[in-house]
């Protein structure tokens, strides 16, 4: 079933924004609503209410940035602020104090958008992405940001995957797994980065899904599930990657949604829920629940579902998406 979120006090319409779940609220920030934005809101699903995110000390307006939740703060980093304008700065937002603290730029990775970021429990790891200055520049560099010390450490490029944008990344508890994306062509390879050793291990390509970008990935606790995206056509297949065995298992396409990109995916603890997105013919307001234990899809209800869209965000609260 679906329940509508209140629009009273909600941030202005946008896409290319970020959202994180704090344990009690969803925080939305930035994006593009006709121009780039540096505002946001905190949504409390228990009360069905919005609270504005302070704009005082907030990072400059941007989209296609990343955001992670540390347990007490949302860290925003990077992104695009318009033509030839890219950032390598960010901010830490404390919802308890409704205040921002700038992230240090000393030692930070080069400015970029369409990168990925994960939170390890003590650091934010940023990797990949691109910038455009009249020609495309794809990146294979990254950095680890220690929010307690406000310091950056470079991510090794030795053995790193090739430069790319619009890839995915998940955190396993000990490694960041990067996969897919675009680096001048569609990609279906990746790497596992161990921050303790500052080393990369290649992800097997044997049995991997076909090359793609704009896909989504979730971490189940033992596997990374990749689904959908754009790879010359809109895709409705995917794969499950087991890093312990370094092997892939195909995701069933029986009962799967039609191919799409710009969708969202969340992990519930037992299922991956995919919703929305679009293809060349339009956008979708349908979704599906994938159970990896049964390798089976179940459609999500469209009754009361939000209007069709892509470029949105989704979070899992523990009981609801």
C-alpha cells in the first residue's frame, strides 16, 4: 500500500538531489528545479511533516552531488553548479542543531559530479565521476574523508577500475564495491576497494550483467544486487555479486519490470524494491520487489502511487520506502 507524503512545507520541486535516512527523518538537499538549489527539507514520516533545512552556511547550490549519513550528520560533497562549474567542497549538516559546517578542501579530490560516495562507519569514500570543460574528463581518483578530523586521504589508483561516471558503489562493511558506468563506452567491470589496506581487487566479469550506466545497486549483507540501467537500450536484467566467491548469479527477468533507468532501489532486509524511472517513451510509476532467496519478482501496487517520474530519490525507514 501507498500513503501520500504531505506537500505542506515541502522543498520546491527538483531532480538530481540527494536524500539520506537518519533513523527518524529523510533529509533532502540540493538538486535542480530549473536552476541549481542549495536548500532542502527534513521529512518525518511518523508525523507526516516537513522541517526546512537551514540555508545558513550551506554549500553552494548544486546537483548530481553525493550525500551520506554518518549517524549524526549528513555530509554533502561535490556536484555540478552549472556550465563548466564543478565542486570539490561540501558541508556537514547536523539536523539536531539545524546547522552546517564546511568540509575541508585541503587534500580533497578534484572537482566532479556523477561520482559515488559511501560511509564506512568512520569515513566517507568518494570515487570516480567526471567533469566537462569543452570535452569530457572521466576520473579514476577518489578520497577518504574523516569527518571527526576534517581531513582527506587519497584513494590509491593502483589497480583501480578504469575512469568512469554514473556507476554504482556499495559498502560491504569492509570494502567499497564499484561497478558499471560510462567511461566513453558502457562498462560491466568494477573493483573492490579496501580502505584499511588502501588496495583494489578486481570484480570478476565472468557471468556479470551486460555493460550499463544509470543502473542501481544495493547491498544485502552478503551480495551486491545490480539492476536496470541504460546500455544501448533500456535494461530489465541484473546480477547478484558475491565478493566472498568473486562470482555472479543472474537476477531472474521473469516478472521483472520493463527496462528503465533513472529509477531507485532500496534494500529492506529481505527484498530489493525498485520504483519509477523512465525510457525513451516516458516515465513510470510502477515498481517491483525482488526476493534474492527465491530469485523472484513481485509487483508493487500502483494504487495511490506517486505520479510517474525519474531522477527521484528513495530511502528505506525500516518498515517503509
